[in-house]
C-alpha cells in the first residue's frame, strides 16, 4: 500500500514530547507557529507520497550503476531531485542569507522522516548535503560560504562527506589521504575514500565533496586531520563552472540494501592532485566533522523512525486484508483478518509503540537543537546543547535498532509473503540494516554515550535529564487514571533502573573502563526505553487532559510500551551492572577457539 | 572464512545437555556409541566444509531458475547432490529395511546442522525429503513404501511437501486442491500449490510430491483433508520410470534469501489430473502431515542453529583480523584487533551463547525423539513423546529467532563491510529470515505451545520439565563455585519466572484465551531462555567436574548467558502476565487509524 505521512502522529509527538507550545510561546521558533509547522509537514507528506515513494521499489530493482565512469541513478531520480530542490525542500532549516527558509530543526526533522520513509535511498542525498552545509556554515571562510552555500542550500549542488578509508572506519585517526599545500593557498588532495554516499551522480551540475586528509607535517592521530572542500567541477570567480577536478568514482559497492543510493569508491588525485580548499584550521578537521556528524547522527536516527513507520503501515494494511484462521470473535465459517489475532496485535502494537517512541526521542533532540541555536538566553542555549549531546547517540542508535526490529516484525506479519521481494516488506528489511552501521556504528554510539556524554558537567547533565523523566512518572502516578493500567509502576521501575545503571557506569568508568564499555550497548537500550516510555506517557497525559475519545491511541500505545516493552528495563540494568565480568571472561584466543 | 563444523561444541551439547552417556548406557541407541557418533559428525563436517560450503555463495548469486518449464539449479548443485546421496548422508536416520543406516535422531540432527550451516539452500532439499519419508513410513501402504522409500532413502529421488495455497497458509482448513476417486483405486489431483521447496529440479530422475487435497464429499475444514503421493514420473511395476505425471512447476518466487533453493508454484491437473495415491485414510491427511511437520519443525529449528553458527564463525574470524582503534591493553601506536574491544566481545559472546543454547535445545529434542522411538519401556517412550511435543515449538521458534538475531549481530560486527554482499554476512542475514516463517510461523509455534502443549496431561508435562530445570539450578547453587558468578541466582529467577508465567497462562487459557495468546510469543521466548540457560549450566557443571582448564569456555558461556541474556526473563514474565490488556486494548480499527 502507498505511504501516507503520519502527520497526526508527528504533530502529537511534537506537542506532547517536544513541548512545541512552550517553544512557540517563548519565541524560540522566531514566529513559526503550530499551524505553519503542520502545513509544511502536510505538504512534505504529499511530496513524499506522490513523488518520492513511487520511485522507491523501482529504484531498488534498477539500482544506481557505474557506466563509463559516471554514476547513473535509476529512472526518474533526476527529475524527482529537481522537483525536490525547486520545491525548496532541501533548504528548510538553512539560513535565509544563503537562500534557505530558516525553519526550525523540528520541522526539518519531521520532513526528513517523510523523505526517508517514502524513499530511503533518495533521502540520503539531501541528508548528506545538509551535513556538508552545516560544516561549511560553521567553519568555512566567507569566500567558501559565498561560493558554495547558495548552490547547496537550494539543492542545485549536492554535498558529500568523505571520511572512511579501507583501513580507517570507526578509527579516523589512522586515515592516510594526504593534502599538499600550494603557494596560492589551495591544497592538492590524494587518496582513496570508500563508502561515499552519492559520491557521484548526474542529478546536479556539481558535487561538493568534504574530504578529510592529512598534511605532510601533521601530528599523528586524530589531531592531525584537516578538512577540505573539493568540488567535482572547479568554480570560476563568476560562479560558473570550470574544469573537472581530479576526483573520480572508481567503483560502486554491491550492497544488501539502499540499491539506488550510489555508495562510491572515490579516488582523489589520480593525476596531479584534486584541488581543495581548507575548511576551518589545519589539523582541526575532525572538530568540524563532528559538527556535521552530530546533526547527521540525528538524521540517521530519523531514518530509523522512517523505516519503522513504513514497515508498520505496510504490515497493518496487510493484516487488515489477509484472512486466515478464526478468533473467538469470528462468526460463521469466514476466516478472520489476521489483525484480529492476538499474536498479530502484539506485533502491530510493538511496531507502533517502538516507532512512536523513537520518533519522540528524535523530535525532542531536534527541539533541543533549536533551543541551543535560537534561545535568547545563553545559559538556556548551553543547557540545550548539552541535552543534544546526551540524546544524540540515543536518537541514533535506539531509533535505528528499533528500525531493524520493526522491519523484521513487518516481514513476520506478512508470513510467507514477507519473504517474497515483490511484497515490499523485504526491501525495508534490507534497506534498514545499514542504519545501525553508518554515521558511527551503534556500538560507537553506546561508547560515546558512556564515555563522553555521561561525564558531561560531572554527570549533572544526565542526572538532570533523569530527574525530568522521573517527574513525568510521578505525574502519571498522581493522575491515578484506571486506563493507565500499570504504566506508572512499570515506568517508575524503568527510570529507577536507568538511574541505578547510570550511577554504576559512572563509578565503573573510573575504576574499570572495560567493564563500563561492556555494558554500554545494553545501557543505551535501557536509556532509550526509559526516554521513549516517558515521552509516550507525556502523550497519554495530554490525551487524558484533552479528554477526547478519539485520542485513546496515545494512551493505549503508552500503556502498551510500559507494560510490554519497558518491562525489559530491570533485566537490562542487571546486565549492565552484573554482566561485565562474564562478558570479558574469555580472552580473544579462548573466545575464538 | 571457510566453515568448520563445530564438532566439539556439538559433542559437548550432546553429552552434557542431551545426556548421551545415559542413552548409550540404557541401550536406547541400539549399540551406537559416542565414538561412532563423533566419527560420523566429523565426516559430515568434512563433507559440509569441502563439498557444500563452496557452493553456497555462488548459489546465492546464480539462484535457481525456471528455464523452458524446468527448474535449473546452480552449477555444481547436481554433482554435489549426487555425492551427498552416494555418501549415504540422506539415509542416516532411515530404517535399514529401505536402505537407511538407522542412526539415532541425535546424529541426524547434528548432521543437519552441518549441511545447513554449510549451505542452507542445499540443506533444504534433504530436509524436505526426510519429511516425506517420515510420512510415507508412518502411514503409507506397504506397496507405497516398497515403491518409493528405497529410492527416497538413498536419495535417488527427492520428496516435497505440498500444503500451502495462496489463500491457505497457516490455516490449512480452507485449502481447495481437490482429489477425485478413480475406479482403479488411484485419484486425480487438481489445484495450485505455492511455496513448494524443490518442487522441481533436475538433480534426480524423479520427485515424490506429497500433496494435501480435498475429496468431493469431504467434510469442511481440517477434518476433510487427505494426503496423496503424486510422483513427477509414474513408476512402473518393475520400478522403472513411466510417463510424466500431470504436474508442472509454473513459476519460481523471487525471494529475499535462499536464492538457490527453488520455491515453486506447482500446478496439478492442468490436463487430465495428476495421478495420486492415498497415504493413510481419506480425510485424515492432516494427521499424517503433522507427523512430518513435527520432525520438520525440529529440522528448521536446527537450521536456525546452523545460520547462527555460520554467522558466529564469520564474525569471530573478521573480529580477529580487522584492526581499529585501541583498548586499554593496546601497546604503542598499533590498532587493536576489534575482538579486543569490550563491545565487540559482548556481541561475539552473545552470538556464541545463543547459538550453543539453541543447539542444546534442538539436540535435547532429538534425544527425546530417540527415546520416544527406541526405548524398550512403553511408559518411557510415551513420556519422551510428550517431551518432544512440548519442546518442538521452542526448538523451532527460539532457535530460528536467535538465528536471525545472531545473523544481524554478525553484520554489525563487520561494520560497513557487513552491508556489502561480497563479505558474506549479508547472505546469512537474508537467508536466515525465512526460518521464523516456514513450517508454521513462530507466532503459530507460540500458539501451539500455549494452547496444545501446556495442557498436555493436564499440565503435568510442563510441570515435570520445569522441575527438572529447577533441579539443575539447585545443583549450580549447591556447587558454590566462584567461577559461576551469579549463575545460580539469575537462572533461579529465570526458571521461577517460567513457572509463574506457565501457571498464569494455564489459568488464562480457561478464562480469557485471547489474553493467553497475547502473551504466547514472549512466553515462548522466556521458555527458550530458561531451557537454554539451564542446558548451558549443565555444560558448565560437567566442565567443572572434569576440572580441565581447556573447558573454561562452557563455564564462561553459561555464566554469560545467565548474567547477560537470561536477565530478560523477569521482564518477559511481567509482559506475559501483565501485558495482555494493553496489547488488546485497541481494536483493529483504532489500531490501524
């Protein structure tokens, strides 16, 4: 069935979890109000459903191909991209001075979910371009900004991120691409980069590569990496395009999923060296890269929400249509739609609840991004920036993990048909599997959470966050609503487990870092369950306040999450605080024997 | 890296979880002893590694194809199948009177793991043939047995199971294929069957289809289904092959995985009707089918173990080789093999522990199968048959669920390379996804466990089983070994959770069946964790008794499982007994709105 943007679910999460009303009231959104946001999301929904989604399945079958040294995207791709950029969709959150619309991050995040749900392979192109824009905007010289940003913001040119090399994936400190200084202030770049998304294509006249490389006299490790702009075509003073730069796509990967998204091997400097311009300072490239990586990590988390939503919509549609077996309520000889079976209901509720919880986590992270950028008060901005730092690994890893899980349940709901490619559930399952890997594997996210984010402000950032979660639990308890079931009890246990695990990890980090790291992944999962459960509970509290029968769904989802999914919390805590010794008991040799 | 049959792990599970020594001592295995079993498994391992495994990746790429109405398997397939049947591998558990080797089911199960780990698409062919042999042996007339079994047992002919129709998957009661009686005692079969594994191929001279169909005067529903033998080529009195029967492969499915295994649309009776012979009694076909389905369900569970083992071997090999980042123990500037990172260690330990736990569950089920068939005492046989009935849905569903989970972790350990098809991890992930679906979806397994297996003997079967699990926990506690960590505590909680959830479901089945069914899937998972955890603990107890340092791995795995995976048990119990209301709160309309 065709994709329909979940506008109501997004708006509900924005209002109840991300506190949209208070953002508007405080003037943080620079005059953008709820009606505007809904209108933009509705329009995005139409564009996604009408233009992007119909290309998703054909794009998967055709794939992008390398023909005579050029990447050819699937039929319709170029035209859709043109419509996308002409519609101004690439420019939503960008500054007006470069042609953007300066819309809040919450809107860009909501729209990002829609592009990626409609067509994950397509959505990657603007996602990476946005990352490149962020880096240039943050650290590029005025000239670089003037030269590139207007074209990138409008989407006339796309952008790429060139980090990975064959031997340098998670560990960028060892990358080997090299840069030579030239007398005119430019640089020459040499080296091979792999896994470069949309590293080449013919959809736009130019492509702006951001490339990490090392100067000859750079210190070793991560403190010796510089960032360069390397355009596919050089840009003349008047803005027209000049010569082809010395960069080529040397190959495309043959992947499990996202077949339409070209994953390129890029060769820089096969001839005289690719001409590049420094972004920011020499040897400080990784700092700039982290700016764009944080935003990109949230965006990848949103891709997890997107695939989960797409899988859920498909599964529900199939479950309403497919008839098999009978239930206690079945009448006569007729088979029941499988949505009436209790086990299928559990599957569909799990899909919906995980999706909405991850959506809320991502939108809250976007909200804090807005506050960190736009609030008038510097203290408020700083606090929000810390909140963004804390939540980003959870938004990325929890959302992409559940994206894969929900996609897998989606196949299961379809039974045998789910394994047949024509049904469509399998493509979601294949596509989704990249999400826990790129932009920092989810293992890296967990390590980042434990080693960099928990210690922020001496632990005060996480403590303050958990205290807020607890406050919601108290509200749920105080509300004393029978329709909440055991929500307060279960969420109370969940948040208490998170608090205890956080304290334990804080202590272990000092004494035995490997023990803290051994528990990092289950700790992140626990964090996601607590945050997601509480955000759904806020939705339920709001629904009860509004008292409308039509809003029963937020209550049911929140209660289901608390009573069926957050129940894992206490076990995860036990794993974190009691599992490290046995996790590390076997040395590498004994483990592999 | 190349597959190596895990002979030691299999033997360890056979001896410690499946109690091989006592089986041998009691004479249940008809003189087959441990040395013989190990020798057979080692030979199977060589055959799997040398003949089957090299065909797996090429087979995935080529796939089976339908050419001019005939199914063409990938290059090398036919030759490998010939070697397989000439080696007597298809005949391991079959009766000697038809040319089999009459080896115990535990041996056939261990060998089955090896075929499927080496090449899942290949392994399906003998798996289905064995199911057809079981059905014919149990219910076929003497003439049918004489005509077909010798050829099938030797593997000269293969067998298929034809159950599913487009509208009749989980619910076989509504199937429409029809059978007409003929004066000569034969039948004519008409209808379309889908998802028929190896429904056609050119590897053997003949294919023996077992087909469910309905007679004109059959009662509606499952009590009106009959089972027929329909050979591809009719068999003359002298055993030579006669005319082509009226059955054709009309199409192949385009699937997510197991590309080399042809999944056929079979058309019966497009001309005058396919000639068939009744197996067992008219309208009792489903009973016969259940005989073969139970065995096939265990065999599919073993496929879950197989993919998990294959994924684990690949991930460990990669993690030893791939260097990235540094650990506390790293020296100098050199990057550490990723197996030294704590988060990777958690992943690899999870893979190993889940695999070995599922293996033990499957081998115990095989052991009980042997007792149910071979023990001298009728009471012992009956008790074992009940144990097989109880454990089969767990062996099938838990093992195939963890098969998919372990395959997914396998991709994750590879990082970006895991998403690239050439690496091989992705094929395992794609192939594995069918396992929770076919031979009864895992949702159906959970329903079977709750509604048919828990009530066996008024609940005494499950109670007796749980009492045995508890006995092992008591042994672990009494052993008081420091290297067991909190194994006794965690497993004690796990088994207690299983006992409580079992009681609750037993009660709910009477009062509110939908509530029991809503918890069926998490209940099955809980059951698997308790059983698997206890079987690993038995392995640890044995390792301690033998006191050998080399056997530390069983201790580490058992402790890891208890402290890191079985910790989910209490939460699962809460979900089972407290989650049904919210699972069922939203009616189908509200859920899909």
